[in-house]
C-alpha cells in the first residue's frame, strides 16, 4: 500500500509528526508518555496527535477516557511510518 502523497508530505514537513509516529511504532502510548519520550510539551504532542488522527494515521483506543488515553498507529500510519523508515527518516 502506498501512502497518500498529501499526508506523506505533511509528515515529512513536520519534525513533531515524525517524532510522534516513531514513538508509537512499537506499542500504544499516552500523550504524557510520548511527551516524556520525545522531550516535547504535552500540549504540542496532543495537537500533533489530533492532526495525525485527522490524517487517519493514529487512533485513540479509549476515546471516552478523561485521562490516560492510549494512541496507536493505524494500518495507514504503519504504512507511512515504514515508507519513511525505508527512506532514512528514522533510526533503528
């Protein structure tokens, strides 16, 4: 499956989006866990997660939770991540 080029371009253009995708590559995480891992403010992470959700790259596993929302990559998100990884955007 090839990524949608508009979405692909939006990820390439944003270090935050790349970092959040990379952070979610192995397992679901909360915004706080992501913020701690990539050393960014939680407000930036939350905004980025909303953007990635709008692009159908991540989804919230427990959207009704007030706290402790977990996010994971969608199939489309995994596809975009793998393409970026092949192109050298992420380290192992």
